[in-house]
C-alpha cells in the first residue's frame, strides 16, 4: 500500500504540496487527477525518492522507496517515456535494467511479448513512435513483476487498440491484488479504467472516492420513456418531482430516484420502456472540483465562429 502523510513541498517561495495525505490500496486501479500545477508529478517523484519533501513522508509498505533493497521487484514506475537511450535496442535497454536488479534475461523477453514489442525487440528505440515508447516504459515497469505500479500519463501516444490494452493490463494487475496508481488528463479514459479517484488542486487533496460513489453523489436525473408520458408526468409532479419533457417525448425526472419512479408507474399501471439514472460524467465532476485550482484558464469560452 502507498501512504502519503502530511506531504509538504516548497520550491523556494512556491508551495507545490500543502499537507497532502492519501492512501492507495491494493486490488483497485486508482486514478490521480488534477490540473496542471496541482502537484501530481511532484507527489509521484517524492513517492519514488526522486525529490525530498519539505515535511511529511511517503511510504510503500511502510518503507521509503530509497530503503527498498531491490526496488524493481517491488515497485514499477513510468514517469518519462524518453528514459530509454535512443541508440539502444528495446531488448538491451530492458536487459540493463534487469541486470541492475538481478532479473534474468528470460523475463526481458517475456515483458516485451506482454506489451506487444517482441517483433521490434532488437530495433533502436530512437526509431520508435511515442506509443511504442510508452509500451517500452510499461515493459520496464513490469520487469520485476512488482506488487506496486505507478504510471504517469500511460495512454499518451497510444492508439485505440493500445488504450484498450493498457486498460485491460491495469485491471488485470489490480485483480491480482497489486497496487496500481496512474495519473492522466484523459477523463473519458479514466472513467473507463479506474475504480477510485484522488483529485488534487494547488497541492491539496480535493476528493478521495470510488467512481461509483461519485456517480451516485452527482446523480442529475432519471431518463424515462413511456407511451403514457403525459399521465406519468402528472403523477410524478404530484409527488414533488421536477419533470421536463423532451422533444422526443422522453421525460427527465429530478427529485426522485429510479426505484420510486418505477413504483409510482407500476401503481398507476403505466408501462415503462426505459428508466435510466443519469449522473454527471467524471469529467464534469473533475472540472467542477478543480475550477478554482486550475493554473491556466481561458478568460472566456468561444462557442461561435466569427
């Protein structure tokens, strides 16, 4: 488990982290979200011992990263897709990493095959696309078969098949009981990939909740389709709900949950063809939470062309 406790980091007069605390538990994929300048990269670097905190601490299984004797066997990480020397082949890059941590060459071939790079194992990294470099970085993270995996923007540069692959890979790792933490700016992808989210802004924790909890908390309304929409509208309005009829005859109901709507329709013998709770998307929630913490904001959104 990763534990961050009262983590504070200053760079001169700039406060990058402000008493940040959270836990990342095994068995779930945890998303680390926040606008530019929120402190995500600083936090990951402190967890991995690349930066030192001003105060507080970050531990992995109750140890600082620099106290782990063979770190690749316990923690796999990707912070930079350009970490591999462009003149080396993918195989030799991973072989060097493996040798430094007492990992056999057979494992190098295995992870190259796992990430889909076996057919380019002996080609120079300098000729790789961004997506291929992402796959190589993930191969390095998995090299020691670690129990903890940290990835910074792992889907950048991947095509649709690659994104589906990384999503499946992360979920499989979590299902095996591993601790998985990843940061990303792609909210639509995070909504499909993660089980739990940590939202940070201006170095502070804004939210720690499961995706299911967020969807339930930010439920907007219930979409209802019925051949007797007018009758249903009168009944639901009488029960205190706010009902809006759409252009196609569909009904949006606020103030009542789906089960209560279904019970009311059944009591009046009204057929229901669709009953769908609608929640704010993860992107909507994220933007709402971080609107005041964003470092860069346009002064006005343009919706029309001149």
